C-alpha cells in the first residue's frame, strides 16, 4: 500500500468535509469538540509529527512548541495549511531517512512509521467529520484494503496505548475476539484474532482464522468504524456471534 499517497488523499478528503461544514458544528464522536477544533487537532498533529521526524527527536514534543501549529484565519489559507502539514510529514521522512529511529509513543521507531500513523489519524478524523455532517455509515467510504489496514494499525498500537493510559488489558484471561471482513480479495489481511492468553498481562493479535469468544463479521469499513468506536455495531450490518459482552468489554476498555 502506498501510505504516502493515501495520506495526501485522506487529508484532502478531510479538508473537503471541513470546508463544507459549520466550524462550530459539534463532533459527536469527539465530545466537547467542534469541527474547527477537530481541524486544528489533525492539522497541527501532522506538523507535530513532521517536527519530531525532522529534528530526529528521542523525546515527545510539546504541542505548544510546534512550528506553524496555528492555522490561518482565512478559510482557503487554512485548508492550504492543512495540506502543507501532510506534505511536511512526507518531506521530513524523505530528508531524515525512512529507517532513522525517532520518538513515538510506542518507543523508538523508524521515521516512516509516522506516515502510516498519520494516515490513519486522517481516516478516523474524516469519519468524525462525516458523522458530524451526516451519516458516516451511509456517506463515509474507504477502500477495503485501507479500512483493513486501519484495523491492523490500531491493534498494533493497542498494547502500548493500554499501558500508557494505565488501562486494563480489555479482555479477561483466555478470552478472544475474532473479526472477519467479508470484502473479496482481502484474504488473511481481512481477519484478526485478538486474544489474552492465560497468564498474560496484555493482549496480542494475529491474522489467524479462528473461533473467538465473540466473532464479528461484516465489511472492512464497518468493522473499522466499530473497532475505532465511531459507530455502534447495532448501527451497522455487522453480524455478531458468541458472547456479545466480551465485545462490549473490549469497546469499553479501548477508548484511547
């Protein structure tokens, strides 16, 4: 997958939604935020990541210290600022070297790690904007391959995010969740088994096919929206098999 091209595409799509909406419109999936705050959060986040990469930082950057972190007041200039921020991430990776270790909230990672991270920050926040403006389940689209990768990326981050936030492992020992995307052509990339083996203090996942304590079957897009807590399963066409309480516990304990 071309993460760089997808980052630019998703940022453009996000900007189009922002341009179409009232800046003061509430964003239901980000309580307390309006569209303008969502815009600033995502736009500054790209510049934050770009600065970490460009400076080869080995520690976090205070968001207040991000160069150019405040968008212009004029709407068209603000959208240009948004697009420039995504390009800055790509430029920083190219100039620093994609394999150069830099700080991330999961520990040191190659600079290119940030491209995928910022891409899926864009996909999720584009869904937030679509939900604020209408019905994301009906109106929000995402290629199945990209939606599936978004699920995998989130699961990659989950152990570190749970540990950082001091949250419980989200599954009881011996419990598991199986997700199965129904889209054609995904193969193993469209299945995920999340488990907490007996004696383990965290969760792990694989693309293995298996039977979970609970299983969810639906399109990659709907599974992506459900796993990222943007929509409830009941609002989608996802079929649930097994112990639905295990799924609910997972969702309740993965609010990042």
